[in-house]
C-alpha cells in the first residue's frame, strides 16, 4: 500500500518537474510546479513529516508560487525562444550526472542503510510538530535566529531592489 | 511492505537532474528560478527520507531552514528580475551578458 502511494507521488512529481522545464508558457511552468509542491507534501505525509507537509503547502504553494505568478503576470511575457544555445553543455552535464547516479546505484546496490546513529532521535508520544519545535528551540536555536536574520535581510533587500531603477544613485 | 530508501534517492536524483537541465537550458529567468526551486525540493525529499529512515528529526529541521532560504531567495531574485526588466525591458538571459567573458 505504501508503495502504491509512493509510486503515484513519484510519477506525478517526476512528470510535473519535467513539465516545469519543458513548458512554453511560464504560467504553465508555475502551475506544474504547484502540482509538484502538492505531491511533495503528500510524500512528506507518507514519510510521517506532517508538519513539513503543512509548511510546504503554506510557504511554497501559498507564498512563493503566488509571488512567481504575480511577477509572471506583472511582466506580461511574450513567448520567446525556449532553449539556450548552450544545450550541448547541458547535455554533457546531464549525461554525466546520469552516469554518476547509475554507477553509484550499481555500486551500492539497493540495500537500505543501517540504523540510527544520530543524537536527537524522535521522541515517541509527541506529535511531529512538537518534536520539531523541541529540537528547533533547543539544539538549533542559533541557526533559527540566523534564519530570521536572513529573512529580514531578504525583505529589506527586496524592497530596496524593487523600489529604485538600476541606474539611479542610491540616496533616498 | 515499506518503500526502500533508494527509491527516494532515485526520485530526488531525477528531480534534481531536471532542475539542473532547466537552469542550463532555458533562457527565461523566471523558469531558471523555478528550476532552482525544483533542485531545492529534491534536496528536501532527500532530507525527509533520511530523517525518516535514520529516526533523526534533524533532517526535518534542515528542511525548515532550506525553506527559509528558498523564501529569501525568491524574494530577492524576483526583485532583481523586476529591476532588470525595468532596465532592459526583457528577461531573456541572452541579453544580460555584461559579465560574460
């Protein structure tokens, strides 16, 4: 049963990601990415990461993708030539990565790895969100604060960048 | 009847490879940023799968941070795209070759 769900999610994720790259219209690309985000959230649910599934839908599908669609519609793009002249380089990199993945898979086999060596094991009896909150506010407190600083810097940077024209001097 | 970890790695590899090809191949900056999102999601799948199989919640915390960085990247990236569009009235990356050697 789990495998049925996994293969459904995996097939849709792979197809949607190919569609993101291959679609003519940027809006179709963004909508394919929306489908992919929802199915990644479903995959997270099957992996017992319910909190991340909710955050995936709220942040990615709710905030990030709406921002993309807003910009796509704001810029009012025409259809232009899709692919780059550097496609031979893309083919080389892609083929190299595929060969590398095949070799690694063939070397390591399909075995599952051994058991946990980590320090913070999941606490039984609490919810997924509770466990993440415990770890986030104790072990990873400093990275958490740094993440909030990153968000602040990104917010200020986005406002400054989008406010002025590129050629202008930056006094306000 | 559980799903082996390798399946998740293969899926994540496929998605990441699609993202790499999209970054190298497409000319539209917005599609390039979407491909970067694809790659970030591939790593997120990896993190959560390992977190589940190693019974270690640290992987999910890292996905949380990756999500934060993705949000910041989108905000700044789209602001840069809007600034570029104001300056040159196009977002085809063949037009932006000032730094190309």
